[in-house]
């Protein structure tokens, strides 16, 4: 059910979506979060062609840095795409950290392989401690009649609570990609900035390394470890 939104709230929130809409109009091929990852892969292929036959052909770090530079140069000054790019970095950091833990646990036969780091909790604590996590704005912007976002950008996934949104930020839905403009709009309304996402990604990476180092420093061959469910 739609609710009445104050004019003051509208004046704050409507420009958020208008700016996002303008930003994405400059990248018409990026309609969903999946499209952004596809674009990254296309840039990766461009890089591969560029270094083919050179001494950098097998230099993975160089090619990664070149791809990131090309992407960052393309989106420079476009705040919505920059935020989406920072989210993609955060998402990849979390995915890599959890993947490394799963691989490590498989190697040592450690139980509870899939639930070691709860990234959504780390994100929530970070946002709250920095005066963010604007729950009212998150849901109000979806209810503004002038924007009609639920019609323009229909959400097939369920977001009834801030927790569900925070979980969606750190855990991509494999069956349904976000509308990229809607996702960025909600991130901004919730108060999430690129540095927040990068900070959370780094924290998850550090925790992942810490878990692995702790087990490496223990006698893993003489004991079967069971982690408490954390993520």
C-alpha cells in the first residue's frame, strides 16, 4: 500500500533518482547489474587483444590493472556508475574471500563450509556506526507517486526489511539481476557510498585471511573443526 510522502522528503529523494537516470542514460547498454559485469568482461577481451603478442600477454596483474583503468576512465565523473563499480569491487572481494574459505575448508574437511563470514552484518554495523542505513528513505523513495519506481523498475525479489536489502547488497541473486538504475537509487537513498562498500569488502577480506591463518596455525590434522554459523 502506498503512503503519503511529505513534500520535504520528496524534495530530498526525487533528485536522487533523476541524477541516477541521467547518469545511466550515458550508458544505455547497462540496464542491469549483470550488464555491468558483462561490460567488464568485454573490456577484459579488449585488453587481451591489446596485449596479444607483447611481453605483457601473460602478465595477469598488468592486464587486471589495465582493465580497471579503462573502466574507471570511462565512468569518471559519473557518480552512479562509479558507485556501481565500487559495489562490484565489494561484491567480488566478498565472493573471493568466501570462496577461499570454502576451498580451504574442503581441503581440511572442516564442517560448516558455506557459513563463516556474515557480510551483511559487517555492512550493517558499518553503516549504522557511520550514521547511515536510512530505512525510511529506502522505502519512501519506492512509494513516491511522481517517480512510480515500482512500475518503472519492477522488483521481483522481496525487500520488506532493511536486512533483506543489506543482504542483497552483499549477496547477488543468481536468478534475478537488479535493475542497475534502481539498485543505485536505493543504495543512495539508504546512504551507501562507494567508500562504505570498499571498506566492507576489505573487512571481509581481512576476516577471511584471519580465519585461514588461525587454522593454519592450529593442528588441523588432529582435530575436525566445526565453525559456528556466521554468514
